[in-house]
C-alpha cells in the first residue's frame, strides 16, 4: 500500500515517538512533540505524516531558515517505518522546500536508521559530514570566571536584533546552523534555561557571546572573534554545568559537527566523550 501523506495531526505523535525510540539508541532520542511543532517549523505547519491505511508510519518536518542566506533547507526530523515511507517523506519534503525557493536540501540519519539511509542514497543525496553526540558527567571541575569587561544581560532587557547579529556572526562558518529570524530566537531563548544560559555584553552594551541551554543539552554557544582566545566558551560551559548540577542533573550533553574542529577540541578538553555512533548529514541539489 502506497503511503498517504497528510498534514501533521498531533494525536499521532505518541505512536511516532514509539517508532523513533525503537530506531534510535537511548542516548540520542529526542522529543518529537517539540521537534515537529517548534517555531522553526511553523508550530507544526511545516510538518507532515505518512500513513499506511489507518496506521501512522512516519513523519517529517522541514526548516527553511537558511534559504535566504544560502539557499539551503533542512529536513528534520524524518522518521520512517520502512524504505518506501522514507522515500515518500523525502520526496514530499523536497517538493515543499523547493516551492519555498530552496536550492539545496539536507537530511541527516543515525547509523541505526537503515531505511532512511537507503532512501536518501536512492534519491541521490550525498553524505557531507557527521554530527558527534557528546556527554559529560557533572559536576564539572575547575570553574572559571568571566573575563573583565563582560556582564550578563537580563532576559527582560535583551535586544533581540543585537542577539540575532551576534548569533549570525558566531555561527557564520558552522554547518547546519541557519540564522533564525528574531521571533524564532526569542521563542527559543524563552524556552531555554535562564539560570544555565547567558547572553554577555561588553562595556558598550554590544553583545559578544551567548549560551543557550535546554534541559541538560547545550543547544548553542557563540563567541565573537574579538573575545576568542580568552577561554570564554569554556567559561560559559562551566556556568551552565554549575546551574545544571544545582538542579540535580548528573550529565550535560552537546551535539557537534565533526568538521568544526575548534568545537570538537573544546569538548574533548572539557572532558566530554562521544556517547553514540555519529549521525551522517546528506545533501542534494534541487
């Protein structure tokens, strides 16, 4: 039976969560209810389901934040019960992002997602790089202090246009990191841990660094070029680790592109270890 593609129906998410959890190792499982309905995916408007009869057999979301900058869109998450479902979802996402002006599409797959790997290769996708999943046991020893000349910006006083400019500069060369619109950044930070995360400004009020922590995961850390080489990124990790430890967390996690050598070295220096097989990022031209 050919899979039927429909718009997202939230009541189907628990079954999809079970399907995803069967395919992924516990260390890298994610919440589909959030990932399919967050602001980057239009709160569910940029998400579809695949059905076999009355049984949901897969889902896909897509992110178009990178199209304006470099023409790249992202298919994530993509969960499929078999190769045929994966092929149907990939084709549907390709059509959706192409109509939005995308010239390229990237979709990733963990080693255990066999159907997705086969479907991506059959569709002509090419592997680009890998994501490494890191974890660190808490507490983190040897705390460090902020360099002189920087102070934390209170959440209620954040200048979101400044925040976006800081994000854009620090993530300019980081793969798979499109710059979100201001409303998306505001929502992401409002959902983050305000005790563990930081936005740092210099004496003139210009934003120079930030960290976004959600749950026990480091979602983003950025330091502008003028403040690099001063151990600031490590300090932001120490601040996050202290807050998570105080909350009772025993572990901190992060996802790092294997091509981002500076970030790979930082995580290894801090004591992070890889906890799962790496995730391959594929790309196709549209």
